[in-house]
């Protein structure tokens, strides 16, 4: 299965939200990383045929998804950024409703709903109304509905927003298990989630794709560029104004900073292994 | 479609509107029996003329058309529209379910009116000519209810705003109740408002003033608003 973005652009009036996006996605997990306003949600909406691109098209195995219509959507699972729900539906009722809209029979809908609620740890809450669930619990229902019908293509926009660390680890496990036979596009600001599950990361900035690479290849680019420096707090500002700084910790009268620099920034600076946050800062800071 | 019908059946407001309408009818029937016994059956036959038509209108505007804006209000439309059947099929299922439930509402009100009239009037059967007259009015009301629902649903779907749709569709209907047909002239604005927005049909009466004109106007209005709804759906990639 191959999903191809062919010269995708999207204009909102005169504002170019996306420009000349060319991507090819196959099975695996693709992380979509970029600052607010980079065009991540716009790209995802175009990919799910919810938004018409100004130019270009998205092809699934060579066929335009806009023309495939329901045949494409049958293979799609989507979790939008602001996941909406019917407040008076219970979690189970909501999933059953979505399952029927996805074309599942009554029996299959019931079976998959139960299994997915179990998977996301909400089986005991299945009869609770959506409005009575916490934000994280509703998000888990959102993840469950995206997985209904065992879709080949999963588009998840900020799926771990509102989830606690345990739930995020559970989610990573779910995605890792599913990724072998599916194409998963995952957008998040929690870069550690991508580091754990993504096969490739797509960097998006101001509507353009900066790069598409494997996480360890991207991190290798930063080898020798990440340093830990410990200085008196009154000298902190001098460093933060001069170098991108991914973390500052205050330890008594000292400031311990994690900075990016091609050269050793200070005699006492110690080299560190780069992580995804350093990578994010390097490209978007 | 069964899912959509189930949703409406499980909506408490649907039954609340019907119960309120039936409750009001009971009170009026009692007062008619007590103070206007001579015209008791005539007043019962004219049920659709005021209370019945208002109840049906509330049912349509408050409950049935809400399904067409609920996905925007709850921000569920991205999820719904990304499913295989969440666009065209769901749209037509909701229209069909709404039509059926509008008809069911009319049938329930009909049965209730007959039951209340018999009970309060302390009778076992209705006069034959009364039943025939009331049944023929009810058929007109069903036609009007379906037409009014369709137009209101198309409007609600087009603008995706339930309160605004209630105002747009409810205002001409509401104003028409205050228009005296004895003093309006053909092709007058008030003549148009009185006859042009399903009021007469919801009141159980075929339009007597230039029926040929309305025979063209109503299909044109329904089709026109439908096309607008389809056009907006295509723009929003919901079809």
C-alpha cells in the first residue's frame, strides 16, 4: 500500500498554509513534527479527504482519494486534533455509532467496540456518558474510534494530548503493534512519543517539508552539537541569548543549561547525546 | 436508518413536545366541553388549525432538524465525515428518519386528539362525517409536516446552526398565524407569507387561493433549498 502526496498546496485566501508538498508513505509510523501553524492539521485534513487542496492530489495505490470516496474512507481511521463527541452518548454507544458508519455489521461492531474499550482501558467505563469522562478518557475513546474497522491508514492528530504518562506508554505500545501492516501518520508536540514509535519523521515548517528521515539519522546530525553547561545564574542570560537552549535547571546559585552549539561553548561544557527535543529546537528554535 | 430513528426516539424532547401538545389539547377539550358544548365536535375537528399545527412545528424545529447541525455543534463532523457512510448515506438516512418521525408525531397527535375528544366528550365512537373530515385534514397535515421538515432540515444543514434555522424557518410560520386572510390580497407580501411556508398545510387545509401557483412554488422551494444544501455540502467535502 502506498500513499502519495503529489504537489499538494493549500491557500487560505492569500496565505499559503502548505506549499509544494511531495511525500510518499508506505507501511510504518510517520511522525509529523512542526511548530504551531506549520500546516500539520491542514495536511492531515487533506490526507483524510476532509479538505480540498488548492493544487495537487493524494493518491492511494495510484488512485486519487477524492475519486475513491467511500472506498478510501473505508480504509481510514482518523483522530482529529479537537476530538468532538455526543455528550449524552455513553462511550460504548458512541463507538457503536461510529462502527455502524464505518460499515461494520452489528455483531462486528459490538465485538470490536468491546475489544477496543478493553485495549484503551475503558471497558469498566463503557456505560458512562461521554460528558462524564475526563479529558484523557475521552481522548482514549477517540483513539478507540480511530481503530474501529481495523483501518489500513491511521491519521492521528495530537493523539496523546491529555493522556498521563502511563496512558501514553500504553498508546505507544498500541501503535507499535499496529504499524507493521498499516500506514500511521502521527502528529504531536510530545517529541519523546515520536522518538519511541516513529520509523520516519517529517519536519514541517511554514507549510514546507524540511526533511524526512529516520529518527536516529536525524539525531546523528546533531552529534557533537549538544552540551551541558553549568554557570552562575547571573551569567545565564548571556548564554541563552547566544545559543539555543533546550533546558535550564536551577541548582542553588548555578544554572545548568542544555544548549546547542557547533563549537564547545564553554571550557566546562560537557558533550551530551542529542535527543528529539534538541532536534526540534535545532530545526524550529 | 434504524440508528437515526433510535436516536430521535431516545431524545426526551421529542416526547416532551408531544406530551405538552397533548396536555394542552386535554385542557382545551375540557374547557370546550364545559363552556362550548354546542361546537365541541367542530372545535375538535379544528385541532390542526391552531394547537396541532403549532405542536407539529415545534416538534420539527426543536427536535427533528437538530440532527443537521449537531455534528458542527459538537465538533464531531471530522470523525463522522471520515467514515465510509458518514457523508451522503448518513445525510439521506437522517432526512428519511426525520420524515418518518414527523409523520409518527402527526399520527400520535391524531390518535391523542380522537382519544381525548371521546374521553372528555364521554362518547364511545365519533360521528362518521367528523371522522372522515378529521382524517382528510390529517392527511394534509402529514404532507405539510414532511414538506416543512424537509425545507427546515435543508436550511439547518446549509447554515449548520440550529437556533438560526429555527428563527429562519419559524418566523414566517409564526407570522402567518397573525395574518387575517379576509383582508389580504393576492400577491401581497402577507398573502405570500400566509400561504407560502406550509402554514395552511400544517393546519390541515389545502391552499384555496391560486392553488396552481403554489403547486409550482412549493416544489421549487423544496428543490431550491435542497440544491443549496447539496452545494454547501460539496464545498465542505461532506458529500
